[in-house]
C-alpha cells in the first residue's frame, strides 16, 4: 500500500502570515510622517506640540476605558449601551470616596465599584431576566443621571465648595515626569526640525506630568488583550460571544462568563469616570461624562472589537479634541491639508485596485478640500468646536467594511437554547 505524505505544505494549506500589527504600525508611522510634513509646511506648531499630546492623552483615556468596557461586554455577546451611565456612577462614587476619606486611591476603588454596580444591574436585566440589551442600557443611563443628581444634592450641597451639581475640590493622584528626558525632548522640540522635533514633542508629552491613572489605563489595555486572546478564560469568554449554545455544549458556564464580562465592563467604565472627576478635573460635576460612553462604543467599533484598534480610535478623538481646545481654529485648518493628502493616496490606491468610480469620487473630494484650505485662513468656531464629533462620524462611515462584530452579540440567549 502506498503511503501518502501529508507533510508537504501547499500554498492553500500554508499558515497565514499575520500582518495585522505590522500593517497598523506602518499606518501609524505613515500618518505621523505626513502630520510632521504638514506641521513643517504650515508652521502650525500645535499639531505636534507636547502640550497637544498631553491634552490628547488626558482626553483619550476615559474614552479608551469606556471602549475597553464595551469590548469586554460585546466579546461576551452583550451590547452595553449603559457605559455612559456606568461612567456617571464612577464619577460620583469616585468623588465621594476621595472627598470623605481624603484619599484618592479610595476614590479610585469606590469609583470602580460604582461602575461594577452598573454592570451588575445590566447583567441582571439582560442575562438573568432576558431584557433587551438596548432597553436595559438606556434605562441604566437614565437611572445614573437621576440618582447621581439626588446623591449630589444629599451629600455635596451642604459641604464647603460643593453644590447640587458639583462636589468640593478633590485630592489628586501623583504624576510622573521622567527627569532629564523631559527637558531634553522639550529642547529638541523647540528647534522645529522635520520629524525629529515632532517626535520629540510627542515623547515630551508622554513623559511630562503623566498621571499614574493614565499609566494604569495603558496597562489595562495590554492586560485585556493578554487575558482575552492568550488565556483559556479569554477563549471561553469569546466563545460565549460567538456561539453560546456551542460553548454550553462544551461545558462553558455561559451565564457566569456573561456576568464576569459585564462586571469587568462596568468597572472599566467606572475607572473612566474616576479619571474625568479626579485627573482631567479636580471635582465631580454633573454632565461630566459628556457622551464619552457613546464615543467609546464608536471607538470600539472603529477598532474592530480589538484592544489595539480601540486605543487608536480613542487617541484619534482625543487628538482632535485637544487641537480644538488648544487652538483658535488654525490647527484644525491645517489638518485640511492632511485630509487632502489622505484622499489623494486613497485615490491612487483605489485606481490600482481598478475601482475607478470610487477613485473619481475621492479625487473630487480631495480637490474640494484643497480648495477649502487654499481659500481660507481658519475655520469657523462652530465647526472647530464639533471637530471631535465630526471626526467620529467620518471615521465610522469610512472605516473598513471588513469589521466583524462577535456573531452572537445582542442575542437574548437562554440556557438550553439551540442557536
């Protein structure tokens, strides 16, 4: 009998090359070089200034925490529209814990527990009682807004410096500055060199007066990737979001993993709320979240339900928000040149792929944006103010059509149910 060898690797059976991280790194590097060129050409220093980077980091962290919370929930098959409410829980409970004990770390713990409470409510409604995920999330947002208003009146209004919609001043967290490096980067940044000074500005922003909570948030993004994609626990949790019936047939406790995911989701959103109240600000204020829970969901979708992608989405929103806060409209105006360049590159790419109609549309858009840049010196204040929100809409509408959410996300699954 002839023995047929199965060791030969053919092109059809060869393992796929993992290009994802390198592709993302290449895109980030290309974007940075283009941004540096725009800064050098226009002389708009705020584009890569260390102050802009610091502000962007400050604005991106709460969005990233909300997005990471959404990632944990949706990877387990539960849509978490209630992230906004869980962040609100985090802002008030974090402020209360820090103020009444005088210890910011107690505030961090109580804020996270406040978010966990919101996650537990969402899990009870959606997992145990089978309530529609969207309905439950909206209800949590409404509950959080009203109940935190009541608690603020009850506990903060009579305190010195407090009120019905704000807390007294809160203790802050330690901040980290890398001695020697920070000054060196600032010195190089001031030279205005192409790419080198821009890189120094970014590094100066990342090494000067960085809150320890920011460092914790970055570590949590990496830790979430490791847990969800490198551990048996993460594999089981993701299987619950893909096919809960199949997971149950293999002995996975579906309800337990959904509960765990939502508790972690709420805790991460609560951490984002603590950041808003005690790092980005020095007091709790009503309406402090400003829709960041919803923006976090958008960043999660932009990131294709992956930690690295959602971090990029949060960073993009934080950067555009920082530009409009630090500039008078000229910084955002300079970005029109960057948009023109991006559209031209997209035109070339679509032409190479044979999509001539789409390439024509992109070329027309590039010409219109270029004319807008040439014929104006700045942008209207109203447009600049809403630049982050416009960016979010554009990113979501132009994102790759290869986005794939977990297969069973949003499904109201019951034990013993066949898929």
